[in-house]
C-alpha cells in the first residue's frame, strides 16, 4: 500500500494513495496522521490495507491525488538518522581531497543524526538564505521503522521496516568542512530535507525490495536535464537492516524513525568513478560527486552548486515506467 | 509554572505541578500532552497558568506528585540538540589529550544533533548493555523552545524559550573516540538521555534566569556522595539564545525542540581546572572531567566510569533549598 499526508496542520492528514498515484482516500477515521498509524501499526495497518484494496476497486469515495498538495509523509518525525551506505561515494570524497579511506569504513557504517523536526514537502522550495553556502541535493532511499529494541540484530531490524521512500537530503557543502573538523557532525550544514510525496510498504515493491535494499533506478534531473540514473540496489555496502542495527546498538528506536541510505552512488563498469550521463555513465545523485570526479580527472571542479531558481527532480519508476513514490521536485528559493 | 508528564502511553499525561513539587493537577482538558501544549502555546499557556494558580490556592482537585511516577516531560521530542557552552570543559578534554583548543571554539559554538525519539524518565534505570562502553553521566541545563524561524537572532531566540529543566546526557566514553574520528558526530556513543521530572517557565526562576542562563548551582551526587556543586551561571561562554540562534542559522526549529547547554563546568578560583569537592572545589558534572584533571595532574585517570548498580542524582535548588525541577536519579541497570 501507498501512504501520504495531505498538507494540514503540523502533521498532515493521512490518506491512502492508489498504486498509480492518481487517486487517494481519506484515512483519518483509521488514524489521523501517519505517525499515529506507525504508533499502533499492528492494529492500524490491516484497516489501511483494506482501504487501499477498496480504493483499488473504486469501491469508496476517492479524491484526485495531487503531489503538489502533499506534505512530507512525516512533516515532523522523532528521528532522522542518515547512513553513508554507498561507500563508493565516501571513497570519492576522500580521493578528491587526497585522503585514504580507512579500511574500517567497509565494515563500520558511517551515520549521522539529522534534524527531524521539519521535513519539507515534495514541492516545497529549498529555503536557501545564502548561495555562498554551496547548496547541493543528495538523492537517497529512506525507510521508516516501527519500534526497534536496543541491541536488535540485522534480521530483527529488517522486520521492523514499515515503509520505503525517497529523500532529498539538502546539504550546504561550503559549511561542511568546518563542521566536520569540529567532529560533532552536521548542524548548520544539513538544513531541512524533503521527503517523497508517498511512502510505500515493502510488499508493494515486489522483487524491487530484497536483501534490505531497494533494487530500482534512482532518477535525478537538474533543471530538466538528466543528472543521475543510478541503481540503488548496486554498490550499497550496508543494507537497511545493518544500518538500523548499527543505530540501535546502544538504544531503542521509536516507531516512525526515518533511516537514510546516504547518497546513492555507483562505480563505473570499469570499477572507476561513475561517468556523467552525457558520457554514457549513470551520472550522480549529488553535485558534490561530479565535482569530485572533475577534481580527480581535471584537478578542479567545474559543475556549480545550486543557485536560486534551479530545480531538482528526484523519482523512481517501476518496471512499467510508473512513478513509485511520486517525485520530489524543488526549486531553490 | 511547573509542568510534568505522568507516565501514560507514548507521550505521557500533562499535569501542572505545585511550586514545592508536592502536588499536581491534571491538565489534559487543556492540552493532552506537553507537546500539544507547546504546539499551541499562545492559546494554551494562559489556561495552564490559571490552573497553576488554582493549584497554588488549593482551589481544585489535586493529586500528590511523585517524581517516580513522572515520565520525561517530553518522552519523545522532535529535536534534541546539545551544545558545549562551557568551553572550560572542552579545553580540559583537549588538554588531557595534549591537543590545542582552536581559538574559534570561543566564538563558534560546538553542538551536536542528538537522538530525541526516546527520553528516559527521571527515575528510569540507564539500560547499559556493556560496562566496557565506559558509561558516564553529563549533568546539563536544557531549554525547550517554541517555533523558531530560520535565521533568528539571539534576542528572538531568547524570546522563544518556553521551559527550562535538567538533563542527564548519558555518554559512552569508550565509544566516543572512534565516532569522533569519523567526524559525523555521536550515534552509538550517546544513548537515551533522561530529563528532570519537571520543566519550569523562565518567570518561575525569578532572578535565577537572566542573560539566557540559569544562575543556580547544579548538584550531582554519585552513590550518595557529593560529586558536583558547579554554578551553571558561571563560565557559560554561549548563552541559550546564542545556542538556539546557532542551530537556527540555516533552518527553522519546531516547537518542542530541546536545546542543551553541554556539561556544566567551572574553572577553579585560581583559573585552573576545577578541584574535587573533597579538596574544597566545586567538583564536576561528569566523570570524564575528573578523569581529565587526574590525567593532567597525575598522568592517568583514577576515577572509574559508572558500573552496574551505581546511582547518579542530579538536581538544583532555589534560594530556600527547595528542589526546582525535581531530581534525576538513575541507577545503571
């Protein structure tokens, strides 16, 4: 099933969305908000599934679903923890600045605790106050968990995954080096992220969800031009079960925790850094990565970060070319 | 006024607590939870104030208030961001490991994004799975904000402070070096923190709240012995207005955001590191600090981290020696 939150109040209004994203049905008589549904998932999910079936059969009152009217499915969440599961991306970052990748990075996940108190809706502008901050997108996969007990292993963690979606983890590249040097993670350099209009249950993804990974292409356009066509199921060193278990090693996680994959990143077929789409490659899920490749190849980056008025579009399609989660489409404002 | 959440469900049940912490009155007819009150503070606070006045006059049905029945006032919150405002503490950390303190640390606040999805109640045990992790307390001051717009200055941020309280920011010292080396902040090394039984409005603190700082002594006992008697109003390089404005530089903050001061830490009267209470000093708000002082003076630390069965007590008193926020009292379990 597919779930979304229409804009209303602080937490939105829960709707069930049809598979083709054309229609939705009010679900507030079952749970007023997505967080409320996640808080009592075992009892609530069957009712939502039934509603989704009725919606598919056009057996109930339904409304057109407009992605532009959707809030983030969780407009505010109790947790947002973002991994860096595509170690290829991390290796490129290091290579571009001449640093070695520690061997432990292949076995010990990188993860940061992000701000979760405000997620942007999928069509909300990116509220950038200063272009000099170096605004970048990061297209990623996210999962939303149920409750996870402290010390849960990977298998248990996989079983706690309730929903899957996409995120644009907006990053202010020129603020990152100073914050990383302080060692305390990201505070100012990671402003509010945007979530996809729709989150879906893993079963909705069929064969596209296996081994704790989303096996779909992740599409990114910048200003209407293809920028990324990476495969999210490839080069993901740490699957979502491993990421969740990493976070839960010393504490339990509350239902509604959002866990991110980190920027999706593929190596080139020859094992080197990925090439731009124009050169026959799969492109990138963030501007920083193409700038790193440019630095490695040419000694300096040439692709600029986002400027006011630039538009970013992030989506994924099923086998028939239909949008799975709807599109994140944001203009820098 | 003083507010608390009695244990019930995921978010507790809002009560107004008498000034002496002996009595409380149900407030759920005004707002079911503290988060709900913070979401609509302008409309809700006057009703809560009226209830507090009635409670003080014993004009309404009241119940005994037992700190042991209190949940964290916000059992789960949308944000927990912890500063390191007592730069003295940071300087000692660095000195103990032979590193210089960057000059910028006196002007640019250190802050990390913490996990906010589960705060322990004031009497909940610390769920430590492995003593080898090096369990430590950190006694700190916290404030809870209303909504804060992106780019707010210090004055505006000060005006957004709704409530003041205490936190035990539990830290796993032996997991910290590896996480700091990764640069992404704390994930496994900062498990769930505990909040004081009661949060209070700034006006309740009278002269004890000024310049965006709590001017009260912060008391810490370990296993019944005095460990810390620091002055929270002294040596706080960054006041709460500055900390909130730092966090809000690139994004807005949601009502109910919890902002921490970092470990309260005083210099000795002679300007050197603080001395233990037994030696006539003010002691410490975390074990790591006495270990750093021991390292500087003796070449090695001698005070051990917390073991199973150890008890930590954190509180603050008003001029008459009455507990302001109630006590955090946790046993390592």
